């Protein structure tokens, strides 16, 4: 058995899949050292892995946005996106790299597995010193540059036509040299100071530098790329852990015959429920559906007096039991939640406008598995119309069913383990 180092940016949507990969590796007899933020120490320990803490600005609590993005409200649009990316993913690189280097020296891991945005391993990848193999899990929509796809963040559909490829190339140049120029320059400077060679890679897309890039999704859900990097393979989404948590007393209502519409804003972007949850409750209160709300850890009392007769509310619910009973999933576009819905063939209505959510929403629409409302603050009227359409038009459930069939072909955790073992063998 091998010792593996697993590293994750301390953001819930990044840590979650890495924890499940670590849990599987431990169950298979491997030793796993897990590097991430201190807020996840107990969850790491519960997998059987050995926790190591990031330090400095690399260790932040993603639940307290004001603590690690204190100046965010000063920015809008592209400027805010640059501020977020620089603060969360670029500026922590030196502290991340220092921690990785110390663990590698002390533990001699056979391989390193990181979430695809953990750039603290970039100096290893782009340096000349001997190192263990470095593999990454793609925990967000694939951002890999391509002649067939517009750059990440544009939320545009793919196009491989001659005109489409011209569009993609021009937009890529604008993104790299104009819109995100400051972010690119900052990344280049930090990596150069850490001894990395100039690779020419866009700082927001280093997927091609990993020894293997394992994308957590079905190939069928991702835009086709004729120039997909040869190190990239699709391994399907991480399956949810079976839950033994107690169910609420109203759980039998889900099987009473009414279509179930599940709505959530996830676990991070859930501070302002006026963005999606409250509009959905208003939109559907007169329809013959059962609305199931999860609040991502908030107490249901935050909606006291606002819950109509046809709605039920919980902090959390087990998705392995909820999704098979769901007719429509209304979401702000968290990648993990969307993948779990697709695993069960659940069509969606997506309303997301932050982080990678517009790209997730665009892929849902492109695949035919749902409707992209192209906003993070939809009106009740838009939500009602979209939910009614998804319920009444069979094409959405059919397309979601095709995604479920594609996902069922992947044994994701076994594939991740096999890729790690293969990388160790190749490293010799």
C-alpha cells in the first residue's frame, strides 16, 4: 500500500470530493495525509486520513466571507471576479507550496492528489527538481482552454465552426491579456519567485500541467473538445455517501403523489435567501407540488411565517434519498449538487451568477437537462414558468436520464485509485 498526499483549497465544494477520495483510499489500505484548512480537521479525521493544516492566508473559513474577502463589496463585475480569484486561489500559493514542500520532505508520498484549483503544487509541476507524480481532480466545470470552447466565465455554448473558433480565440486573448491581465501577472510573478519556469499557461487554467487531470463528471455533460489535453480523462462524479441520518417527520409527504420540487442555495451562497429560496416559495405556493427546501446549515426558523402549506424546510437532507424522489431541482448551480441530480436523472432549473455557477447553468441548458435562467436573482414569475415547463415537457427528464445513464458507466473512486497507482508505477 502507498502513502498519498491529498490537498484541497479550503472551500466546501472543493474539499467535499477530496474527502470522499481520501475515504476510499483509506478503506483500501492506503495511508493518506490530507492538507487543507483547519475548519475541516474533524471531517478529515472522520475519513481515517491524517490531517495537516494550511497556514497563513491559505487557511481561511469559507463560511465567513468577510474574513477572507474583506474588500469584496468595493468591486463589481470583472473586477470582483479578479479580486476573488486572486485572493482565494493565487495569493495563497506561497503558503500552500510551503506546506506541500514540508510534507513531501517529511512523508515522501508516492503521489499527490489535489483539487484542480490548488495551485500550490504548480511550482513542483513547473520546477526542475525530482518530485512525486501530481494528479488533480476537476471539481468544477472543465476550464481547459480549447479552440472549440469560449473561455471559462463567459457561459457561452461551444462552437467548433470556423467562425466559432475565431470567436473562441479572440475571447481567450481578451480574457488573458485584458480582462484578467492583472491576475495573470500576479500568478506569473508568484510562480517565478518560487522557482517555477515560465510555462505560458493561463493562471486560471493549469489543468494541462498535471501528470493526470481527472475530471469529476461524465464526458457527456462536458463540452466536446477536439484538442482535449492528453493528460485529461473523465472519471464521473463522486457518488454520495449513504446517509443514516434521521429523517424529518414530514418525510412521508414526499411520497404522497405530488411532484417534488427541491430548492437550495447550497452551503456558502445562502446568506441572502431572497436570491432564490424565497422567490421559489412565492412562485410555487399555488401549484400542486411539494416544495422541499434545504438551507445548507441555517436553522429553519429563518423562514418562520413564510413557509406556505405546500412547502417543507430542513437544514440538510440526504441527497442519496432525496434526489430519487425529486421531480425538479431548483438550484443556484453548485457543481456538486448538479452532478448528484444528474446521477438520478433529475431535470433542473438553474439560477446562478457567481463563481463557476453560470458555467454550470450553461452546461445544464446545453445538455438539455434543464433551464438556465441566466440570473442569480430570478423573479417568482420566471421560476414558476420554468418549473412548470420542466414538469410538463418530457424532453428535460429524457435528457437528464441520458446523463444518469452516462454517469452510471463510471466507477469513480476505483478509477481515481487506479490512476494514482498507475502514476506511481510510471514514476518508477
